[in-house]
C-alpha cells in the first residue's frame, strides 16, 4: 500500500519534530478558509470532503517513507519512530459537500494535537481547494445551460490523471450529467458518455460510411461528428442515412461559427422530419460561450465542456489558507497586512429572508445563534462518525442551495460580495 505521509511540505515535518522536542503537544485548531473570492466568483460550492477523509485515513508512514526521511539527515530516530506509528487521532469539522459557501468561512477545521494538525496542512489545502474550485467553475455552466445536458469532456486537458478523475466528481456534484472519463465512471458511478473523434471519420473513404458503421454497432448512441470536412454537407448526409433507416440520435459540432452552423443544421434536420435528433456542441465550451450562444438563439441540446472548466481557466486558484486559530483553548490569529485571520474554532450561521440567503455569521463554536448552523463534526478521535452522503445526495444539496441563492449571485458577468459577519474576535 502507498501511504500518503510524504504528501506534505518539508516544513510541516520540521515543525512537527520541533513541537515534540519542545513539549508542544497541546490541542490546536486549524481553520481552512478562502480569504477573498476571485473576481469572477460570487459563491463557491463546498466539495472534496469525502476525498479528504479517505486521504486522512491513509496519511501514514510506512517503511519506504521512513527510509527516505531518514536519508535526509535532519530527523532524529525518536521522531521517525513517532511518524512510523502516526495515525490521525483528532477531530475534523466541516461544512458538508454541496453547500454554498463564501469568503472567510471555515470549510474545514482540524482539531488535534499540534504536531498532527500541522502535518495535515498541505493535504487539506490541496484536496479541498481543487474540488471546490472545479465544482464552483462547473456550476456556472449549469446556471446558464437552461436545463440542457452538460458532459465533462476535459480529462485529456486536466493537470494530471488524478485531477481529471476528481474533476469529473466535482462537475457531477455541480450539475453536469455525465463524463467521458471512464475511470471516473467506474469509481464514482457517474454516467459515461462518448461517441467518435475526427480520426474515426477520416479512416473511412466516405464520411457517411463512418456514420453508418458506427450506427450499426451503437444504434442507441448514434451521435455523428459532422464537422470533419463540411458541417452542412455532413448534415445532409445524416438526413440521407436516416431515410435509409440508419438510426440517428444526434450530431456533434466541434468547430466553426457555432450559432450559424447550429441554426442551419437544425433547419436541415427539422425540414426532413428529424426534429428529435439532438445537436451537441463541443470545442472551447465554457459558461461564457454557452450564455453567448443562447443569447444569440443557438438551438443547442447538449454541451461537451472541457479545457476551460477542468482547469478553472478564469480562476485557476483560490486565496485559500489553513491557519492556526486556537491552541490549548486560547485564541490565535495573525495581524499581517492583507492576511489577518480570525481566532477560535467556529460555527457558520446562515440567515434567510423570504427563503433566500441574506447573510452569514461566523462565531465561536460554543455560541448559540439564531441562524442555520452549517458546520458539522465529521471525524471524532480520528474516526468517521457517520456515513457520508452519496454523490447523488450531494448533487441534490447543490440544487436545493441554488434555489435559495438570490438571483444576482447567479450572474456570471458581474461580481457581488455576499455579507459574512465575523463575530467573537476576542
């Protein structure tokens, strides 16, 4: 088994060793939060908690990991013995996956002896930032797609295989209907979708022969890629094939003037009795293109969304931090310009007006406020205390949250800052 103990930054280990030598083993609380939302994000979708829990369980040090650390020549044998027996024993508090969150809200809080909580810093930031970032990007396409199908086509352009797999998970949570990623389909039960590439069409002497061959083998998935040579002429060939009795489920356009081509193709299909044949568009698709195409009246039925979503191209990182907020019951915080933090383990309370989110408060965990509490205890003494929700259940949470979100925050073209009140500074 490959343990994850080395999936950390070196200074986490050097600090942990020093803590132990100085007798600093009291209970600490670290809080993960986004300081300020990117200019092109009005809200975020909390995601990645299940992934984090599994990674924490596997954050251990086997013989190979200990051997490598020993080779660095900076760790003492008794510290290496500590790591060899390491198993997280603390508590994890988190806002559940699928909830809408905002700036300065504790997405995850780790409460444990200071060496343990410190060692998890890199793992926590890396895990939660990525899936939250991708879910928050994907949901923007969902908001402008007007109920049309969205499929993750981004695997090949993801920043690594693992990123592509976890992005498929995050996009499904955020409203996508499927993925081209077969491994994500296997691992998470997400519907897998895919048809043909241009290479397939080019292998055949005639374009229509490629369509015919594909439909013969996959009659229920007979979606033809029609922009290899001439999109309009290919659409006419699809009509001829349909008249021959060849099944036609849809056509895909991957290039060109999408608005113009989709309108012309729709007209050709409709005039020949193929009103049920869907038009799918891929190639450079993101929320901005979807909105533009629909604003211009493009008759598109589904989208393959890839590169710009899976890299969160317009907001490829968050100003996210994992900071010490409490040690041995005492408040801890930074006063650094631009990086001021707030102390204590916290609860987030949400307030509504006419069924819509109005503002949030963050307050000391022991405080009792009137709003809806968002933060839950997830792990206690290193153990998961209850079964985590399924992807389908998380997806349903997202849909419910979007209904409660005021309309202005759904606007992908303007920035609005939601009010988060930070209480209990002392």
